[in-house]
């Protein structure tokens, strides 16, 4: 049994220290066989981009020729080496750690990364070159290329750029003006990319760039039109992340029993699976970092982690709010409602974002796809259809929706209030506290908000409140494409005696109040019918409620 590679992104370290490696080296061959030599490949955070760039670096590094068998002997590419193996000088940059607090720290951080990476390159390959750290970033790169060409005109460089867009995305989320300045025609970053393109005329043979989103492509790479984007190419859909078969093989290597696998897979599938990056992709993909986090936590404690999201990356997901905050008014609310309710959102995915930041609904929905908050589920009317990939993502949307709701209703809900709702549900199986909060939202929201109120909106409010209680697994008509109860609240651990609750919602406008009795009868009949479902009827002690909302009044019956 090999060590689980949780948190390991250096390929050489991973192999030499005996960590398990999920073999992705087939894609080295696929990339090399492409007609294009300069590739852009985008994936959400924590999908294994840095490890893959390290795998490329070690494979093509002319200095690692003597270690080829040790590093790749057990892999696909080790058994099927390509003609270009160990034939390049590798110039690698990683822009993930740049300080974006101000324009000055951003520029200095960018230049520092350029200078330090070039220093390492010069030392590694014994080049006669002085890295002038006081010079501009574009000049440092230009002078390096000139020195390399004069000293080694027959040799070639492979440029690898990891997280190329990280600092630009950070700026975009809170300072669009500084972002525009950086990527403008005279911006420092754009000038650097122009020098990189110039290098392809002489000694830069191949380029591989990773990032999360093409937020800077139009700005940074105008004049850098040599790059080919393979992000949505079906042949590379499974290049990063884990397929289900790969996940099962990891479990087998870690000597996880069949019984444990049967327990784990549904949990991991519900929370970490569901990603597809090409309409024609063959498989859905698991978030690899989250899978390794789950298994590492279990192998350490022999318990399923109570928090199913890695705290080390939960802050990344919080950026959803920052991105959506740029989107104004009803546009943002419409996106949230559609996403959380499980509606398919059709869009022509933007492949190059304009640096002038003309962000409409199309651009925002596209950005949510690149960040991993939405994923491809199919095609409709010649456009791509997107949905939330899994429960973890739905919970993140739900948390943000509650923030927006609290702001709209001018409510400040203390943590103690949520704790009371949780205890009411879990210990007593009662929804009184939940309904009290729903009633406050209905009373505090403006008349304008009621113009778009309907049954789905009421369900959405309650769903989002409860979805943030990690104690429960929530099943809802919002999540399943068939007739199903509006809200099923099921304790993840039934051994502790926590209660399960079913709720059926109905909504009437103020002028429809006379239909209250009719709606209550309709809801009771649905509760009765749902109670016969195989996955519901055997839930011991299930408490069942109908909730009918008439404008801003709430009528509750326990069945």
C-alpha cells in the first residue's frame, strides 16, 4: 500500500517518496501528438493542475534524462515514451502566490515571480546570464531569450505557466479598474506576454498554460494569438480530476473494504462528482483534491469526516459571492434561483472575456462554469446546458443566497437562531423555528419582491436555510427530476436518534386566499402519496408537514 498523495503537487517528490500516483501520463502523448504546440488548459481550483504541470516538467526536462526510468517506468508514458522526452530546457512560472492588495504589490509580485523563476532556470542549465531584478519583467524575459539563443541556438525551451490568471482573477473580484490597467495595451502583464510570443520565433518551442478562467485572455493575449485552448476538448475531458474507476482503484490500493466502498462511494459521488467539461465528454469527473481529503481524513481517524469540504479550499469557494456581487440586481437573483433549483441554464460559453469587463448574464454564467460552480450536462437549442455539479456546490450557492436574502429583507440572523432551528429539527422533528424565520423573510421583503414570489421561491428559502446544517442530508424536488416531496430532511447519522422531516409547500397570492382549504387538501394528498415511495416509507418516525403560504402568511399542518 502506497502513501495517499493528499497535498502533494511535485511529481518527482511523489514518485521518489512512494506516494500513490493516478496515472495521467497518457495525456502527455496526446498533447505531444497535437498539431498545436502552444496549449491553454483551464480547470477549477484543486483539480490537479499543478501536479500535471510538474509531471510534464519532469518528463521533458533534459536534466532528468538519467532519472527517466525511475520516475516514469511504471506509467503509461514510461512504457510508451515519445520522441521528445527529456529534450527541453524547462522554464516554469507559477503566479498563484502574488499579493494583489494594491496595484504596486501586484506588479512587484509578478516581477518577483518572473525574476526568481528565471534565476532558477539560469542556475539549473548553467547559462551565462545575470538576472537584473531591478529591470521590468518583460525586459528580464527578453534578455534571457537573447542570451539563450546566442549561447545555445540549436536547443529549445518548453515554457510552463501554472495559474496564469490567479492574480488577475483576484483583482477582478474586488478591483476591476486595476485589473483593466494591468491587461490594457500598455499594461505590464500584457507586454510580458508579447515578449513570450516573440520568443516562439526563435527558441521557445512549446508552451503549456493552466489556469481557472480565460478572464485575461482577451486583454493579456491580444498579440498572443498563438495559443490553442483545449479546455472543452472531449479528448481531454478526463485529463485532470478522477474518474470513478480511478477513485475505486485508489480505494483498493488503500485496502478499503468492499463494505466501506459501498458506504463511501454514494457520499463522494453526491458531494464531489458531477463535473463534465465537454459536451461530448465520456465521463463525469470527481474533484480529486476533495476525494483525497475525504480518504485521508477517514484513514487517519477511521471516521467519515463530519465536514465534507476541505477547509483548506473552502475559502476558494467563497469567491462565488465576490464574482456574483459584480452582477447586479435581478440578473444575480435569477442565476441563483435557476442554479439552486436545479434548472438547466443554457448559454454559449464565453471563451475569451473582454478586458473592458462587459459582464452580462452570458459572461457570468460562463465564469461560473470555469470556476466549477456549474458544469456541462448537455446541449439544448445549439447552446450548452449547465447545472450545479454536486451537493457541496449547491450548499455554497445556498449560503450565498441566504446572505443576499438577509440583505434584501434587512435581517441579521444570529448563529444562535440557526442553532435553535437545527435543534428543533434534529431533536424534536419540529419545524416551528424554521417557519418563524420564513415568516420574517416574507414580512420583511418588499412588495416588489413578491411580484416574483411563487411556490418555488418559498421552497428555495427553506431549502437554503436547512442545507447549511451539516447534520442533514437533504433531498428535494429541487434536486431530482421526478415527482418528489418538496423537502426531505434526513439525518446523516440515524444512530443518534435524530429526526427525519418531510415538508410539502404550496403558495397562493393574496387574491387567491379563498383557495386555502383546497390547497391544504392537495398538499395532504401529495404527502400521503409520497409516503408510499420505497425510499421514504421505511424511515422510522418521519414527521410530515404541509406548509401553505398565502402572500406573507404561513399555515402549517402536521400530518
